[in-house]
C-alpha cells in the first residue's frame, strides 16, 4: 500500500464529518435555527460531499 497523501486525509475527514452531520449535526442545526432552515438542501450537500470523498478514495486505492 502506498503512503497516504494529504488529499487522502482530507477525504477521510470529509467522510467522517458527513457521517456526523448526517446523524447528529442536522438535528443540532434544526434545533438552533428553526426559522429559515432548509434541511433538504443541507442534507443533499452533506451526502454529495460524502459521495465525492468516497468516490475519490475508491478510485485512488483501486487504481
């Protein structure tokens, strides 16, 4: 296995942050900002970032 690069750590951190935001962070944001909170938009951004990070890591380690 190759030595990990900076982008690998960034993507792993992004995936962990997305998992945390998807489970606990959205509830905390909703409770803190009840007016004007677009949960669907934020959820799509969170999971989009998670998918992009996962795809990067999959492509990086498969090739």
